[in-house]
C-alpha cells in the first residue's frame, strides 16, 4: 500500500485550501469550513518519505478518501460532504466556492 509522503500531505492541504503554520518540527495544517476548523494534521519536515498515515484519522476520512484527495479523484466539495455525513459540518450549510486543483 502506498504511503502518504510529505508531498501528499502538502497536496491535500492545498486542495482543501488549508492554512499551514510553521512549527519547530512540524508544519501545522488546519482545514477550515466557514471559519471553523474541521480537521488538522501535522506535516513532518524531518523526511519526505516518512509515512503521514495520521492524516486519515485527523481529517476523519478513510485511507482511500485521503489517497483520493492527494491524487485528485476526491474534490474539496466531496470532502466537505463527507464531513457533513459524520456531523463535523451541520447539514444545510452552503459551500464556499471550491478552489481549482492542479
């Protein structure tokens, strides 16, 4: 099974429009929906090849969904729909426009 690298963690942060704060050992990623944090994780800077598997738990999604965010099949809107389904975002709240992904 493919690991989540530092590059994958940064791709997910970019796709979700997350803020990244520099820390001493990790960069701290906060995913917000209408100003509220709905997920967060750390990006280890020590090595690009250390598995960042913790992303799945901290973003409240499956490994397949996280891989989809990193590799493009899962969109920002779909991620927020997943958060609604588990109650992290109240149902009925309107989405902000999605950022295009590269």
